[in-house]
C-alpha cells in the first residue's frame, strides 16, 4: 500500500483541495453579499425619493388648504351700534353664503363648509 510519506503527501493534497473549495465558496458568498448590499442601497435611495415626493405633495396640499381657508374665512365682525335705517338702506339686507369645498386625499373625501356674509 502507501508508505507513511506518501500518505502524508496525499493528505496534504486533499487539504489543499478542500482549502481551495472553501476559498472559492467564501469569495462567492462575498460577491453575493456585495450584490445584496448594492440592491439594498438602490432600494433605500428609491424609498427616500418616494418619501420626499409624498412629503412635498402633502406640504403643497396643506399650503393650498391654508390659502383656501384665508380666502374663504368669514370676516371678523366687530359688534357696534347701528343707526336707524334710512330709505336707501331699507332695500339692502345681508345673506349668508355657504360654500362647500370637497377635498380628496388617498381615496378619502372631506367636506369643508365655509360661511361668509354677503349683501344683496
């Protein structure tokens, strides 16, 4: 059979071959890990971009709501004593104008009623 020196040489070759296989598998796993990390980074960039777009859209809608509120807000009426009506004032009266604004956001709708005083 094999003598002691040949057996050691054979064992050494087997170990070298096993080390090569382990090294190749380790390199493959490292490449897979790098690929997964790059995909994760790309997804993270995409999610951050989408998040920023949604935040910008909501900020714009909020600004529009504030503008509408300021535009259709009822004027502040300071109570005062009124003089007796004259002939030209008898045909004038105040009417309450109600405006309904319907807002839609992600499938939900909200109605806002704004009242203002107008004269006719």
